[in-house]
C-alpha cells in the first residue's frame, strides 16, 4: 500500500476563499492510502515547499498529491520540491483546484468544495499507480533557427550569434528589415528608422556565425528541442547571388514596372528588383509573375492565343557578370538546429472592409504605412508628401484612429497599441515637412502608455497644433477635389464635417500572412486572430508550449520597436541558455511497448507522428520498440493498438481508469 | 419539500495543450460555469480510446466529453484527427448500447478559448441535465 501525503494549498484566498479547506482535509483523510494531510497558505512559497519536503521525510511518504493551481503552472516547481526530499519527482500528482475549481465556481462554494474533494480523490487514486521515472540525456545541436528577419528576428539572431552559436536566419522577403525598414521616423524620439536599422542589417549579413537565407520559407519541422530537423525552401531568384555584384544595372534597365510591395503601392518597382536601396542582401530577385520573359515562356507553354509578349531578357543581356540564371530552381536546405525563434511579425489591417471610408476606392484616403513611405526621403516621392490623385501638397489632413482595432464589428476587438503614437508622430512630422499643414486626429482614447509617450502626444498638440477630436468618423466622400470627413466630436456632442485634402487611416496590427501556417508547421498554439500564444503571458512571455521554440516580436501581439527588440533579446537569452548545455534531459513520460503483447502489425509505427517507433526482429517476428529520444508522449500508439501492447508512462489505461473509478465508484 | 435538482456527473477528457489550457484560461479569467464537470488531463485527445469512454458510462457517468485542439492545431501534429475519426465511429455505437445521443460530446477548445470552454460546459451540462440520470450499466 502506498503512503500518500496530500498537501492542500490555500493560495491566499484564491482557493481558500471559495473552497472550504478544513472540510476537504477531513474528507481526504478517508481516501485509501492517504496517511498524511496538511494545508498551507502558499505551497509554492519557500516555507510551503520546505513543509512539503519535511513532511515527506518525517512521515515516510512515497506518493505526494498537491492540491493547488494548474499543473501547467507549477508542476515543475513541485517536482523539484518532491525531488529535494529524495523522492522520485514523478511520484507526485497535482489536483487543479484553483483554475478548474475555486476560480470558476466562486458562485457556489458548497459545490466547489465538493468538487475539490473529488479532484483530490482522483489525484490520490492516480498517484497510487505512479511509478518512478527517470530522465534520459540526449545530445544538443548547438545551432539556432530564427524565422523572420524583422527587427525582433534580427536582434535575436545577432544576440545568439554574438554568444558564439551558429544561427540560420530565414526571411520570406528578398531582404531583411521587416516593417521597421518601411518607416520614416520612430516615435517618440524621432530617430530615423533606417539610420538605426541599417547597421544592424549589415551586421547580420557580415556576421561569421549567421547564415542568412532570404526569399526562403520554413517548410517542415520535425524532432524536438535540441534536435529539430528543418527543411527550408530557398525560392528561385533567377539571379546567381554568388556572381551578382549588386551593381544595379538590371533593375535600372528592366522595362516592366509594377506597384512595389515595399512602397505599399505608393511607388513602383521593376520585375527584377531589390525592395529598397539599403536592402540586405543588396542583390536582386526576379518576380516571375510580372517579368516579361516569364510571361513569354508561359504564353508558349500554354499555347495561348493572341499577341505574343516580347521575350525581353534585357537584364540578361546587360548584366556584366552574367548572373541571370533562368534555369534556377527552388532549393531545399536541410538543417538540424537545437532551438527555434519565431519572429514572423505583423501586417496592417486591410481597410477595404470599411466601406464608409471608401473601402480603398478613394485615392487620397491612404493608410498610415503609405504615408510613412511618402514621408520617407528614400520613398517614391523622395520625401514629398503629395496626394496620390493629383500630386498636390495636402494642407488639411485628417487621421482616423482604430481602423481595424477596437472594433468588434470588424472582428478586431483588440487595441493595436502603436497607432495612437504613430499618428501623433505622423501629424507632427507633416507639420515639419510643411508648416502650412493642419492635422486633425479622430480618436477613441489616446493611449500613450510608455516612456516619454504622453509627453510626445502633448507636444504634438501643444507645439505642433494638431487638433484631436474625440469620436468616430461615420463617412468619407469625395466632393470635387476635397474629401468630406463626417464625424462626431463626442466631447462637444456635435457632428463635425471637415473638408480634407488627404485622409490617413491608422490601420491596426494583425499577424503577418501565413502566421498560422508557420504555427502549424511548428506545432505551437496561436489564438483566434493568428497571434502566437506564449507559454505563460506573464512569466514565460517568449516561450511556447513546445520546448525549444520561442517567440519574439509582433507575432505574439501588437508591440512597438523597443518592445520587439527587448523581446527578441529575451528569446535569444533563452536560446543561449539552452545551447550552452552540452546535453539535454528528456521528459520520461514516453510510451513503452510490451514485447510479449506486440503482434508486429506496424499500426503504431504508421500512426506515430514522430517516427519514434522502430520495428526490430525478436523471436522470429518483428516487434515495435519505442525510441525514447524521439517519443513525445502523445499516446496515439496506445489508443491505436489492437492488442494493448503500448502504454504511456504517467497516463496508463490503469491510471486514467483509476481517476474514472474514483469519480464513479 | 422541494425536489433537489438533478446534478449530473460529467467527465471531461482534455488534451493538455489546448483544452486543458483553455479550461485554465477560463479560471484565470474568472468565468463561472456549472461545477458538474470533472476534468481528466491527457496529453492528447488522440490518447482517448473508446474503452475509457465505455468504462466511464459503465461506471455511471451521466455525460462524457472529449476536448482537444482545433483540427490542424494539434501539438502532436495530427492526434486530434485520429480522435475525431475514432470518436465519430464511437457515437452510433454508444446509441446502440442505449446511451442517448447528447451524453457524449467531442469538442475543440484552444488554449486561448477560456470563454468557449465555459460555454461548452454550460451547454453540455444543460443537455445532460435534460436527459436525466443514467445509472450504471
């Protein structure tokens, strides 16, 4: 008979305020195997843990139930506490009476107490069947993968590389730099964005420990912390980057012009292009969709009717080192890495769903990122802020906040955090560009929480005369050359109408295209909007639920540049900590297969998502054997086997049934 | 004398990564829901074999719920797809055994869906309540 000790945590009043702990303690004493019951104000505190350690030793306990918060919160803490008393850490079970009981049943204390008793009963029944488990050591590949080359990814890559580890930085676009590269100035210091970012981009390209893969995407990830096997698709650029010198003749001479993604449609790029002059690498790619030669090839291939497009190939003829390579193919790069940082960043909300603001059909209603490009000295207008419709300088500019933020009707109830600040910055900068500009900002609230933020928005109002109007805009329509902006100033309680030359929509933040797909490739969680979910929003903000996979920057939620940099650095610190170890210990909650029951049907090895089951010959037949290094303990094989040969340590059929039987005797 | 309302006994088998975390989220956000459900934590909804569900009903559970990650989001790549297929096969069989439709439910609740978890529990508890007590097989 096991000797079970039960420790009931009050968690201050979090549990004890709802669950009647003395009643639970009385009831628990009656459960089979329970020889010791104690309660503590905070079991996770040092005195609480010391009490657990001491009681295990004093009472000769060989099983422990901790009735407290979620095991997802403190399982590791309590395993350590149990371990410190000389007991195997896996002889402990947690009854979750906080998240699953006191916090959700505060409206019925009696029922909550009754439920807490049963939850402890289940844990006691289960822990009685626990066995000692031991962690194993596995090797560690001292290399990291960073997905996304925005400021968060750049920071993470540089920090890891500076610590002496190899880093592979994968970026989908032809250049690193991300959103920050598109910006003109940064709030609240008005630093020139490119001036502070470009040196970091160059550092990345020149760092001996960083392998930069642009125009690439991570296709497949297998394995586990310490040994992730990744497949990266390097898309064909049709330019040989080894021979290309980046002289620029090809993109100067290319005759095909299309709207540039980097310019947010405010300017054009050629078919062979680098996104912007400071791009890293500063070597071009050919966009096969718009390239005349590719259109020509497509025309021939599909035997299309009509006028044949010209087989242009001007870039090839003019390229001095003959770096154009039409035969180039996508390449699959395979790497093994110990840790992965996800920094896939954000995109801005597509405002075409706001029909009342023109839905994208009024040319002088632009997005904040488009204004950013217009204000930028290296932008399409060389820093001249002009109206897209007629090229004149706008004198009255209206900003609309919360376009795709704080709007339940558009499915975006969250605050995008950065818009209030960048609107203040842009309104201020407009005045610097042209003192004759009057800016109006329609806002719901001015959210300026941050160092020097409030002072900055004040400055925009007081020094630069930006007029803030509290209220939403109901309609924008074109009236000859003017844009009529109809809204309400809710502070004076009157409708207002402004004849504007240009309207800027402060479009909100959402996860970048394909973020959910990246999360699925990595098997990490993401929320309904597609933002990555941290392991714990407060205490583990850069970790995910998958060991060895970290998140950084705006892929987790809206955040500004300093936060993204800090986040990237924090993720890097976690990676450096991991990679500083020569070996890793594995979780022993793995599957094991009873050789005497195995019929060698192979079903388990087919179903296993981690290829962790090998077939080995034994007694003239093949039987399944689990590779504990690869097994992640999902238990799929257990449920699939027809002859109940596999069992999952920590979650055996007997253990699960013991919980069921504790509930329904 | 007032007749005490029937309080069904409901067992929920939840995957650790999404639904269990979603139930935690409901707690952290202090969303209240009926206290009838008792949660058994499993690594993955794909760990649930029908035997466990039969056993729960056999022992007198009034309702059984399995909840995992949304299709496509499984922490173990595709465990929830196996769960979905396996448990879809199970449902008609439960009816054949005389366990009414509605007493068993498969749900997808993600780690961020605390609200959904509380709604799912409230709805399921109502359904099982309306079906009444079941007793041991």
